[in-house]
């Protein structure tokens, strides 16, 4: 994979408030990269630095090995899609998408006006088809639904064929069902366009669905960089584990390689490389735990609560030392005596945060 953008020790302060604290990040060609973190963690600021709308307080940013920070925003090979679509209300769908190319002046282009129109038409059609809006060319943009308007905004941003498309919570204004549909579509669009997407969201599900690489940020610092599977299955710390999904997080001791202990009981696990008797955190995902008859599992307890969640039941089991949350398709009555079991691969050991 070819490196497209590199950030080295990028910091940003607004007055006394340091919002980015030494960001190191590489983004490759054709990657779908998501900056994920809670509100105010600095993700939009990072996007704006790459787009040229903000300058870092210190650090370097390069694009294909060349300094990006010295290039003014309008000359950067970037384009941005915002949460609010900012379409031109007086132009129809076709002209909104064509706009980006019409204003682009190419001194070396010697083609006739007719040839230029034909080339433009081919591109508008290509990108309208990519976002599923063929047949909508003549429509007024303000008569479109929110999702359709956002597709126009995406086509308009793609038509210039930027090296990297910056997307700042572009689906946040849509309702849940449409947002979920658009998540799959965006990933398809990115693959078909062959353009790198840098996507900002605070929604972990969105990040897990679409990304090749997720960058989890908290308070201006990167917590973890990895594939959705890495981030979900092997969170590096408690912040990531909690932010990415519901979890049972338990303090324990790494007694030895492949041997972990919590609540005075030892378990075999697949983790190694920790110090002997290092205090660590353990993540047990609710969907990795199973309920079996009393005394047949590792930890006995009593069903404390049962909530039906559509596909599974969320069941809290109260044990002597703590409550475990379990997702299972099997129903268990409140008050029933049960036991909890899991595989050793499902014990995720993290360094203490
Ligand atoms: P959100 O999801 O809420 O947009 P975010 O993670 O994108 O959050 P940023 O928008 O990057 O966060 O903001 C990080 C911090 O920097 C916030 O505390 C914000 O108030 C502050 N901030 C951002 N832009 C400016 C600015 N131009 N001047 C002063 N403070 C700013």
C-alpha cells in the first residue's frame, strides 16, 4: 500500500486548550480511515488541518512525501463533505454536481467548448450513477430527501477526483434506518471511486461497518489504530473497550504467560508478554459469554435481570463478586441459578489504562 498522508507529532492548541497532543498517523491510498472518538476529542480539528482550514501549532503533515501545510486550502487535492450538505438551492442536481468541475480552470486544456461539455457530462453521469441518482438530474435539490441531498453532496465532492475525501459526520442528520443504509453505500462508493476517505464520527457502529482502519481518539490523543476487528476484539485499553461496545471490564492479575486471574480464580488465556503478576484489565464481551446449568461453567450466579433486545436477550448474572452482562438467544428466568462459561480466546487482556 502506498502512503498518501503522514502526520508527525501534530499538536493544536486554541489559547490554553490543547486539543491535539502529538498525533502520529499514516493514511494509505484507497483506505477508508475513520477518526472515532467522543465529542470534543479533536477529530474535526484533525480533519480541518488536513483540509487546510486550520494550521497545527506544531508538527508535520505530508501528502505523498511533500509538505502539505504550505499548500493553501483551495489548492490541496482534498474535498470535504459536511454534516449539512450546503448544496446550491438555485441549481438542479446535475448542475450542483457539475459545479465543482465548471469552476476548475485548466490552462493547458485545449479542447473545444463542445468537447469540454461532453467530458463534463460523462463525469457527472459517472458520479451520479455511483451515488445512485441517475434520473434525478433535473430535480430541484431542495425537493430531495436528506439522504438524496447528501448523495448529491458526495457526488459533487468526488467529481474533482480529490486524492482524499474528508467527511465530517456526513450521516449525522439522517434518521437511523437511512444512516445504516448509507453506511454500506458509502463504503461501496469509496471502493468504486478508488479515493481515500477520511471519515469523522462519534458513532462506533458506523466506524465498525465502514472502515478499513479506525483511529480511536480521546482528549486529543490516539488510543488505538487498527482494523475494526482489532479494535473490537483486542482493545488496547479500557477507554477503547468501553467506547467500542458494551463490555464486562474486570481488574485482574497476569500471573504468567497464558495464565490470568481475577476474583481469586485462575483461567487459561491466550495472552502473553506481560510482567509476572502485572495488574491488568480483562474484557469479556457480552456475546462471548454463555449461560449453562449451575456448576457446569466457571462462575456460578443468579439471573438478576432479563431484557429482550430484538435479536438476543441481555441478561445480567449476579455472582459473588460482580455482575456479568451476557447476550444470548436463550431465555433464562430471573432468579434462576446458573453458571457462566467462555472460551479462553474470549478473555481479552489489556494493559491497565
Ligand atoms: P465534535 O464531535 O463535538 O465536533 P470533535 O472531536 O470533532 O467534537 P473538535 O471539533 O475537534 O472536536 O474540537 C476539539 C476541541 O477544540 C473542543 O473543545 C472545541 O471546543 C475546541 N475548538 C475547536 N475549534 C476551535 C476554535 N476555532 N477555537 C477555539 N476552540 C476550538
